[in-house]
């Protein structure tokens, strides 16, 4: 039971496809539907795809190839999403650089990631400075005329030599336990995570998702791509406004947002606002990033009784989340669980000898399955230490 029964998570998913190919399917099905909203601007699915394709062909012409890292330092905007999609379509892996970060940290990431080029807006160029990017090709996302005459056709992954085993993104850890490390995540791992999320929560074309997580955190990955892979609408919060609960409540009410993510500490502030009851369209609140307190759970059930509350857990090294738990309306327990493993994921609790602990005994949590990252960029020693052969999985190369 400890090894197999609780880890019977096998489920089909399109592990041969890349993220942007699933987005392109939505473009074919819902070309005129609104894909993105940012302040007074919006893009339909076909408009977003067209812009991303033009930029992708420009990146390809500049030499971007599969697994190449492309840094992107921009504030939240329509151009941010165009840039992310274009990097993926060109075969690259995006490396997000948040302009709100200290310039020293951004310079450190740039030096370690060694991207083949950098996409930036005014805020990004300002915080990085000329010295940090002197050796890089820098594209200004504020001047789309540069690639306006490129092809609008979807780049062909086969022609590029791009497969689902190539990198989709490299996101750097917070550095709370040492130097920040670049976790390398592949398309197939992310697709498994997003397909599971769709089966679990069933986003429809009538749904509206708010994008407010800084894109240097991996929660933002599902905010962007779960939405766009399922024909829903993505409403983007203004830069830095994700910290203002009253702004968020107004935005959620204005666009009738159905789905939002909160770290538990922010959820508390959100629920404490007197006008939170205005969020009548909200259907799903998804929490992760911190332990979810029992008190916050009860507060959410009381303030927003119509909302489904979900608690997710996972590290950057395993494609966002690896366990999930849905809160029942009559929740009454001394602690909030992190739930069970998601699709094609294996969770083990092991002792110091690497053996399963008995029920009720504390152990170290180990993660196996489809979501495990390729490893840390430029850290073979740490990759070997943390990414171990899986002794409980007979699949070749399982870690």
C-alpha cells in the first residue's frame, strides 16, 4: 500500500506534444475568443497567436534553437505573454527575470543562465542596466515593428527539431536555502501537470482566470498556460498591483473572474477585506506556496461559501505541484492536508535509509514520476545529490 496503492496515478496525456501546440489547437477552435485582457487592452486567440508567431520567427532567424535559454525581463503586460509564447514556439526555454527584483539578483541569474538573447521592456532595461546586458542581443518588446513582417504561420516543431523532451522554462529558486538554482523543466512534465489540472478542475471557455503571480514563480506557469490551453480568458493584474487586495477585488468583480490563486498569507488579507463578498463569480480559489492554516480554511468557507478551495503542494523542481487536496464544505480537522499525488506522480515518505516509514511516522518526502525536472542548470553536483534514481519505479531512467 505505501508504495503502490497510493501511487496508482497512471493517466494518459499527450506527452509527445509541446505546450504551444496545445495552445495552437485552441486558436483553431476559438480564434475570435478573447485570450488576454490587460487594463484597456485585449487580444483574441488569433491575434495573440499571430503576434507570437511573428516574434518566434524573428527569434529563429536570430539563431534560437531547441533548449536555448532566452531571458525575458518585462513587467506584466500583453507583451509578456506574447514573449513567453514566442520563445516556446521558437524552441527556446524562457528564463523569467522580474524587474521588481534587485538588479544584483537579476545580474546573478543572467550570468548563470547565459541566455542566447534577452527580451526586455523599458522597466527591464532600466533595472538591468547597460553593463549587465552588454554582451547580449537585446530585443525591445515595446517595438514590435522590428518583426512585424515576419511570417504569421505556426513554426513547425519538426523542422526545428523540437520535441517534448526539450526545456520549456528555467525558473530560479528563491535562494532561501542557499544560492538560487535554475530548475530546468521540460514540456512533457508541464503538459502532464496542466492536463491533470484540467481533468481535476474543468476550466471552460466561459471561465476567467486572473494572472497575478510574478512570473519568476512557477505558479504563474499554470496561470498562463492552463488558461490558454483550454480556451478561457486571462485577465492580467497591473504590475505590482497583485499586492493590493482592494484592487484585486475590483478586478475580480469587473471581469467576473472565476479562478484565482493565493498564497495563504495573501488569502487571509483578501478574506479580511469588507468587500470580498463582491466576488460572486469566483468559483475556485487555489492555494500553494505556503502551508494553508486551518483558520484560513474556515475563514474562506465562511466568507465565500460558494467557492471551491483547493490546497496544492510542490517544489519548482517538479513542474509546479505534485499533490492536491480539495476542501469539503464541512471541513473539521486539526490540520490541512497537502493531499494525494497528481496524475503520473509518485510520492514516497522515506526514512534515513531510504525505506518507506510506517503509517503515522514522520519521514522525508520524495517525489517521482512525470513532473520531475531535468535537474539544476550548471549544478551537476547538486543535481546528482537531489535527483536520485527511483528504486521503486521499474521504468528506465526513473528518478
